[in-house]
């Protein structure tokens, strides 16, 4: 039980320090007397419950996938290092591809139970710096596909002039008109 209390206190302090930088969270605490950490946990729990019951799930999941990532991307732009820039650029590539695939397969995906809950978990996995899921997915899947596409694209123009210099087949040659 003591270990559980230590973890609670550790996460509570961390969440409180993060929320201290958000004026709306501080205003919520001042007006209601409820600690801002518990207010944020309540909002997150309500959103998770709505996604679980598929009430406004597409909007909530996409807002999560877009909202936090946009905020973190703006922070990355302002930071002096380039490591976080690469993480968020990679995330946006994967997020964009996911949305394109979902656009064409959404009518099928909607019928999978808990699809939006799974998508939410996947997006969180993609964006968390501790998991670096977007970088893993890009390195394992997207990068090899992109390299293959680049190689075949470079090879295709070289083959085109050779095809243009071959003699036409007598069967496909156009008849001469007199």
C-alpha cells in the first residue's frame, strides 16, 4: 500500500506542475476548490467514457490526436534541439497516413467493437516520448516502403527512353494512308 501511495504522490506532483502552467486549470482550482489534478483527471475520465460508449468518439479521438500533438509540435519548434522536431515530424507523417487510410476504410472500421478506443490507445502510443511509437512505426514500416518507392521511381525514367527506341511491332504499327 505504501508503494501505491508513493506512486500516487509522484504522479500527482508531476501533473500538478504541468497543470500549473495552464491558466484555465488554475482558475478551475481557484473557483471550485477542487485540485486541478483531480479536475483534469475527471475531464480525461469523462472523455474516455464517451469514447468507450462511442458518443462523439471520432471527434474526441481526433482532437486528442491533433490537439496534444499540435501543442507539442509548437514546443518542439521553439526548443533549441532537433531531436523533438524529428519525433513530431515523424508523428505527423504517421498520423496523416492513418487518417488517409481511415478515410477510405472508415465504413468498415466503424463496425469493429471499440475501434475508437483502440485508435485512441494507438495515437497515445504514437505520440508518447517514452514509447516513441511513431518513430518505431516509421522505421519499421514506412521508411522501407518509401525507399522501395523511391528506387522504383528512379529506375522507371531510365527504362522509358529504351522503350521509345524500340521498333514498333508490325501488328501494332499503324497503317499507312495514301
